[in-house]
């Protein structure tokens, strides 16, 4: 047994066992993902013989303390950004800014292209806002449109969910793409720009799939939504867009300037820093929230508590995932896989998609899938590996892989099913089918563009 544990292939066994543990804890035993990931990180430490040696510290203590240290490192990188994104999302919802954007799209495109408006609206809003919140906001609009026209309910539900889930999987500061950018050491601005561009073709596919399903399925509106909060001073369109546009523009600008010129002026570096840029977007969102609801300072900050509480859970899960990924790296998995695949040609983009898709099917969470897959791929494409394409393609492949086959173990499945009034069978035929198509289309797109435009 001692020989097996100290062999070059043992980290592969560690990886397999840790992934099985995460799946069992989350999917079978119902553990909260935060607890499951932390326990899995400690488990890796306990069965990995080659952890970093800390003088004077018992190896078993190191196996427990090292995951906590890695947890803190990841939390320090992402906590502020995720917290601000949660506040921006809540402020846009409560101030009427989000509804203003959707209303403008619907008026500009007309009822004939309402599905297009819902796809675009879902995509835009899902950048700073979590998927389930975007769906909660837009589904009453889809219901209203379907009741008004007496048809096309499937079209609207698929359009809303498809537009929102694409940005959720590809564009920071949504937690999954954010931690992938940190793990794979890719500039946030590059991830934002490439995520938006990579989402265009899948968004077009959402419309085609939505229309195809709508022709074949006649699902009536079975639920009703009461009137929402009446907001008398809803902000104008430009102001409504600023909390999203400002951070994305500043972060992307810094990345573009650095890529084109090779230098980054101090002021652009400061304003384009993700913490500063997100802070500016949050400030604008808070001002809109306070003005539209006529809140004083005390009322405003009292209402900020709820989105911060939501963000806290996301930060815990994402940081625990970072600890889990770091412990996988400490186990020596990169060298083990390199040894096992010596002499074989591995297409890392396909491998990244397969790892993410397998994790998504097994345990349900797209975010956990992205966290795990990016950690595994980082150990394989370290500094010593020369890729024929930019690592952004690995990130995008993981993002699309994390969409594959959403079923009963995915909270997103139940959000769509329950909020739209679909049965489980109907949700499988619409939502699950849609995500499988988007995942495969996305993989094909990434493979094609990595060949045509490698960016190296």
C-alpha cells in the first residue's frame, strides 16, 4: 500500500476519490456545497503524501490548515467583487433599472421580436445578477406576453432562461467565470470581452431552439404573478445601464490597452482594477436605488443587508471551491496526468469540456463544475505547457461544459420548472434540451475559433 501511495500515479486516485466524494456529499446526501467542498479539500490533504512541508507542524494538521489558508486566499481575491455584484443586482431590481432595460428592449423590438428582447435582456442582466434572480424578474413579463397573445409561452420561457444562462456561465462578475479567471490567471477584461463575443452564437441558437420547441409544444400558462412593486421614479435608460456598463467598460479598457500597447498607464490601471470598477458601478446603482425609492441613508443600508447575505453564501461556496482546487494542485495531479498521458496527444479544450460536463451531470451545480474543472485544467496547462491557443479557450470550454444536461439535481432546473409552471417532463424537454444544445454548440464554436484565431 505504501508503494501505491507514493507512486507517480497516486494523485490521479486522489483526484478521482475527491470528485466522487463531492458528488456523493452534494447529490446523494444533500450536503451544502460549501461544507462538501471544504470536507473534500481536507480529504485530499489527508490522503496526499507530498503536501508542502511546514516546519514544526504535524502533517495531519497541515492537511487541515492548508485548505483553510487556500480558502482565505481565494476569498480575498473574489469576495469584494461578488458582494458588489450582488448589491448592484439588487439595486437594479429594486430601483426599476432592470425593468426599464427590458421595457425599452420590448418597445424597441416590438411584440413580434419579444423573444429576442427577452434573450438580450436576460443576457445583459445576468452579468451582474445571479441566474435565478434574473428569471424571477423576467418570467412575469413572459407570462404577461403569453396571456396577452394567447400563445408562445414556451418561446418566452426558453428565451428568458437561455439568454440568462449564457452570461451566467461565461461573463464575470458572475461567480463561476470570475473564479475561472482567477484560477487560470487570465485578465478579467479579456474574459469579459471574450465571454460576451462567445455568447452571441449560442444566443442566436437559443432563439432557433425556442421557436422549434414552441412549434412542437403547446404548454399553457398555469400560474399567475401578482403585481410587482410600483416604482414612481424609475431611472432613465442610460442611468439604468450605467451600473453594468461602467464596470465592464473600465475593466475591459484596461485589458485592451495593456494588450495593444504592452503598457498600462497608472490612471487606467487604477480605474480598470476590478475592485474599483465594480465599486463605481455599485455606487451608481445605490444612488439610483435610493432616489427611485426615496430612501434615506439608514433605509438604503438596511435594504443592502439582504443582497450581502446572499453574496455571503456565494462567497463561501466559491472560496471553498478555490480551496478544493488548490488542494488538487498540491496533490501533484499535474505531474501524474502528465506521466499517465506521456506520448499521447490530448486536446485540452475537449478535455476541459468533458471534465466540466461530467461534474455538472453528476452533482448539478454549474458553479461547482466550473470551479473543479478550472482547477484540474490549471494543473495540466501550467507555465511549462505551451498551448497553441490562448487559455481563454479553455475557460470558455469549461463554461460551456458546465451547461451540459441540467436535470433534477440542479437548482436551476427547479427554478425554471416551478417559476414557469412546467412539469418535470416539460422542463426536461425544454430547459434540459436547450442547455445540452447550447453546450455542444459552444464547444464547437470554441474549437473552431481556437483554430482560426488562436490569439497567441
